[in-house]
């Protein structure tokens, strides 16, 4: 297979023009030099610098959800990399944005063909594949991995920045399932994409290798992945997961049975605001041994915020309650009625609410890894994919969804129901909560920007409920009056603590982006080591 945009004959004027263009690109590229103010190597100025310029996507509107998923790219020269590769790609966060770091071994930096596969992968990851590569997916797996870029643009990009960054982070932290998923993606890119004339001209500026040599390198890597790397990884990942799952069941079986015999169940603890007790149950049922590193890290943070909420970090959001899917937990006390809520992962199951926590292990794959579910490969469960699954269908989700906009919440109130006598009964109501922002975060995987959706894992405690108003009439008739009564009640108790039409409010967007950057930072560990390379933003 040849490469578009290159011909064997190159005249002098074309070569001079190309050289001048590349020099201008390098001169116009903003650099952040390392602390030691090292000089750029020739390969950096002639190849890597203009390549980074092409790979870095432009900034979007400051009020764009996709701006939070912008993927700035940099490279770094290192003494060694993982898995005996001349280069590797790592995910990181910089200023709350997902970023990719191409770590290149110093011993290989002068041979770009040896890390051409990583460059091809970066083109796919950053959505610049339509410019730097060309090709058409040949199989269902390739089509799944090479999805259309957002906003309907024609370029191809890796499935989704947040999921890919989570995959790379889990792989870095030792997950065999994540490495299998990553190498499967790389194979799909090698089979479905080839460097375009733009990429090859950048490469030719440094190393005038033949097109045939580049093709040979990529084809050899494809064959190595298909026949050697992936078959071994598949066996290793499946055995590792099976062993960990059996071990978890063996160690925890009797412990969980004892917890399920306790008088107070999960729902009882929630309405009693027993945060320590709820945390104790969740910690017991979460399948720590089989969880992925990012998944584990996120749950550890959420559990800490459950037991020790910080009043200074609360975010106020709204939810339309639908009794078809939401089951409100209640407890009468001398101070009044306490209400609590749980996600549909718990409300749509059988048995006591404590026993339903077993779903934390059994339901992970169904919402956390579409790839494994459809193609029967070792699973690699991701929180980011659970967020996407929730946006598509929240039934069975571990999350409860909220919005900054009370008007949008009102549209999700359950429709009225009618008893056998034809009398109207409430179908739901409106809920306002103030939850610690460490466990209330924007759903960056929800493509409906105007919703400004937030997610909270599993439970809402009574002390987080600002107001709940049951609506017994249609939201389009008397229910509209109930909606305004709900808002007025909040104003009387707490003041104007919410914004009307937050989608048009720059302050609301600033808050949404602040919380979005926080979850991105929590997802992916920032590379804290000193850089020996250069950053292009």
C-alpha cells in the first residue's frame, strides 16, 4: 500500500519551498524550554517541533464542553520507556485538560521510523487523523475504534479522549486489561490508517527514507501485534482477572452474608444520615481486587467525601424525580420527614438494599466496557464509559443525574398516575440538593451541552436535600405553579443560590468548567517529574 501525496520526483524549487515552510512552522511554534535551557536537537527542530504543531488541536469556545476534552500534545526525551518500545504515549493533565505525552527514548530519537506507530496513534488520539493520515476501516472493530470526530467533521479520531486517557493511565499503573485494550486500538489504527503526505513530508525533512521503508515498518508492527503480542496479552489478562475475581469471592463471601443479616439495611442508614455506616457497606461491597486503577482511585475519593463532606465545597443542582424509576427513601422524625435517594443500580434490583450492593461487582462490565461486551475480549472497565452509558440510558446506572438548570429538571418529573378510581396521583417531584463537589461532577460524556448534567455516585443523603416538592398535577398545567412554588421556597430558605438559564450565564459556565477540570485532574495523575523535553500548547 502506498502513501498519498508523495511522488518519487521532487524538483529543487518544491524542496526549497517545503524547507522554508517547515522552518516557518518551527519559528512560529510556542516553546516552553526545560529548566536547563537545553538546545533543541536537530531532529527536534526539523521533525518533532513541526509535528507537534500539526498534532495540537485549536482551542474551542470558552463556553464549550468539548473544550474541557481538548488534548494538547507534547514530547519528552527519556532514558527508558516501557514494554521495550523506542517510544510510548502517556496521558496526563495540564491545567485541567487531558494531554498526551510522547515519551521518546534518547537512543531512538534520531530514528523516527522506529516510533512511527506512536506518531500514527497520536494522530488518531488528537483528531488530526484526517490531516496527518488517510484510510478506511475494514472491519467492525476498526469502525468502532475509529469513530467520527465530534461536530461532524470528516477526520477520524480515537474513540473518545477521556476513555483513551483512562486506558493509558490504567496501563501505566499495571492493568493487563488496559494494555490489551490499548494494543487492540493500535492494531486497528495500523490496519485502518496510513500516514498522509503531510506527515510523510515532515518525516522526509529529517529522514529521506523511502515510502516503502515506512510501509515495511508499519506492516511488521501490525504482524507482531496480531501474531505475538495480543494473543499472549489476551491469555494473561483473562487469567489475571479470573484469579482476582475468585479470590475476592472467597475472601468476602461470608463477610457479605453477615452484613446482609444486620437489622439496618443500606436504605435505613441513608435516611439516618449515617455516613460512616454507608461508607462501611460500600467499602465492603466494592470489588477492589478487580477494579481498574482509575476506577479504584475515584471510588476512594467519593467514599472519603461521603463520610467527611466539606461544607465549603458544595454545589447546588436539581433533579426531576420520576416515581417510575426513582424510589424515595423516607424516615419520619420529630424534626420532620427525611428523604434520601439512590441510583437505579440499587432501586431496580431484588432483595434488601444491602444485598443489592452486590451489583457493584456484577453490573460493572455492562456499563463500563462496550468493547469487551460486544467482542468477547478481556474487560477493561472505565468510569468514563460508565458516564457515557449513563447519558445514553440511566437505568441500571451507578449514578444519579442532576442539572444546574431547574427548568430542565422540571422536564424530567414523572407524569401523573391514576388509581383504579381515576384519581390523579403524583408521578414525581422536584429535588434541589447541595452536594460536596468531590462527589458531584459534570458528566463530560453527555453530548447535550444545554443540560449541564452533573453526576453523583449511588446515594443522596437527607442532609444534602435543600428542598423536595412532590408534584401531583401535570407540569404543563397546575404543575407549572408547583414549579414556581418550589423555586420560591428555596429562595425564602437559602436566598438566590441558583441561576436561571445557567447555559447563558458565564459564571455558571465557569463553575461547570471548574468542576470539569477537577474531575479530569482526579481521573488522571499529573506527571510530576521534571520534563527533559518541550511542550507545545
